[in-house]
C-alpha cells in the first residue's frame, strides 16, 4: 500500500471512528438517562384529584404511567393495579381496597393508604417501597427497579467503562500532561522498584502499574482516558496468522477501539483469520452491535429485531463496511456462560450472516434492553429517582427470545469431541490452533 493511500485510509478511519464515538456515546447516554429531555419539557397534567392533592400518590402514579408507556410487555399481559395492591398489602399487612381495576382505582387506593399517615418520611418510605416491589416483580424478575440519581450515575459510568475511583496517571506517579517518553521512564522506574516483591499487595501493584502503562502508552487509549476517564474495552494480540481481539464490554467506545485494533494490525503481514472473544462480556448499549456489524455488513443493512409491546422493531446497521476486514476470511467468536445481553446479540448476528462461527459454551440468556426513565415528581429534596425498565427483549434468528435461552454455539466446548468438530467449521490451521490455545487459557490471562 502506498504512503498516500495509507494516509487516506487512516484519514477515513479517523472520520469513521470519530462519528462512531459521538453516535454510540449518545446512544449510551440515552440508555442510561432514558427520556430525560422529554420529561423535562412535558407539561404536567394530573389525571386524578388524588394526584393533585398528594405528592406521594403523584410519584407512584407517574411511575405507573412510565411502566405502561415504556415497559417491554403490553399492559394486557400483566395486571398493574393488582400488582400495586399486592405491594401495598405487603407493606401494610392488609389488602387495600381496589375499587376499580384501572388507573383511577389505583390512584384512589394509594390515596387511601397514604392519607392516614402524618409523617412525610413514613409516606415517602411507603411510596418508594411499594413502587420498588412492583418493579422487582415485573418480568424478567429482578431486572426492573427504582434507581436513585446516584445509581443512575453509577450505571452510566459502568456502561461507559469509567471507574471514578481509578487514577492511572497516579499509578505511574505522573501528570496527565506527561509525554510518551516520560510515561515509559515512570513505568520502568516503578517496575524496577517492584521487581523483588513477593507479597500479594506487591504483585497486585505490579498488575496495576502494567495495566496503567498499557493504557497510557497507547496514544488512542490515553486520549480516551485523559478526556473522559474511559478505560479500554478491547485487548488484542497476534497468534500466528490470527488476530485475537477480546471485547470485555459493549461500551460506547468499543466500536472505535475495535476499528483501532483492526487498523493497527493492517501493517502485520499474513493475517487472514480472526478471533472475537466475547467471553465474560456483560453487554451494553444495543447500538454497539449495530455499529460493529455495520463494519462487516455495510450501512443500513438488517441486523436484528427488538420486541416491544407486541411490535417487532427492526434494527439496522450503522456506518459503512470497513474494507480492511476483508482480509479475515475466517472468524471465530468465543462465548461462555457469562456472555450476555448485547454480546449475545452480536454473536447471533455474526453467525446468522455467516460472518463467523461460534465456539464455546451456551450464552447466559440475558436477552433484555434496559433504559432509565427519570421521574419528575420530587419527594426527596436530596435525591431524584428514575425507573430502570426492560424496554425491549432481543430475539434469536428463529424468532425466539434470547432471554432464558441464550445462544447455542456452533462448537460446544463442553462436548468431548469439540476439538475435532472445529475442522467442520474452519479450514485455517492457525485459527484452529489459536482457538484451542485461547479456550485453554483462563479469561484473565488473555491480555498476554
């Protein structure tokens, strides 16, 4: 490849990943913040006098409406008034009267329960506990909940792969403005000081220093960490003629990082196969799956369906095909029992379109898409709340939900003959060898 072409390709890649970062980050914020903008501009209109007169009734009924509007299942499949009645009963040890099995009846029932209580703190506790019980009993059990503002922030940081307690520059004893040579010198100094350590704490420090250097020595990952505190979601290595990439999480930047890994490997001659390791991947925003598969399939191609309140919502790929991926004629996807959510969707899409074959264990079967929906009604001056709801469920290519079923790998490594079965799916000796090597390694050692 000529220098001009290489620079042109690098320029295009920079443009692609910049757009991916913006779009997928926006998607992740939507995932964590729900319809916050919509709720802020919405004119409040109380539907019943009970809501008008009692802020705690208003709080629970706003949540009632949020469930009806945003929960994945249609209201005909569950009895929300009865769920509120049962939740109240659990708190008060008596079954509150439900005069009508509808929204108005629920508001009256709540007002009847809150009315006799004088202490605001007791009313607040009853409102919060009742709503929490309702949410926890929505299907899938335990997947829906009431989240405080602090919990929403923590969720956003988790999805974005941000650890506010970490200080990678501090691990090396350097400033965030340190240049590459300063980072290397600081790393060597730290490792030399720790060379003779035998304690568990010392070995842990070595791991932290090595990880900090790995992140900060790379200009791309250093830039992400310095600007937003985002830690890497991918690890890559070359095994013979096979490029190995582990995706630990479907974070907002994973598409960008994946593209960087592919670009960095473009100067390595002879690579013709790839392993995408999704073992232990807890998922993330669904747009990451749309972005990653777009790099293989091209823009605006059918990828998968989401199911919401009786409707099948077609999800299409984002962004154009990344031509550098064309060199990888065979791709293996590794899965295990902890591969979940969007990682399961990604596995299904790659295998469905014959982009890859999967090897490993049946995935977890965590086939839901959760969003948070902030509640406007303030019952605590120090804390705001949001509904964490399963908004959609993901589907396999046979139309069955991933939830509770998971994705069955093409080659099941729990079977005695799994190694010989690899030959039925892959022809590359290097790829087969690399798959066997990585399956044999504990997942924590894949940084290599």
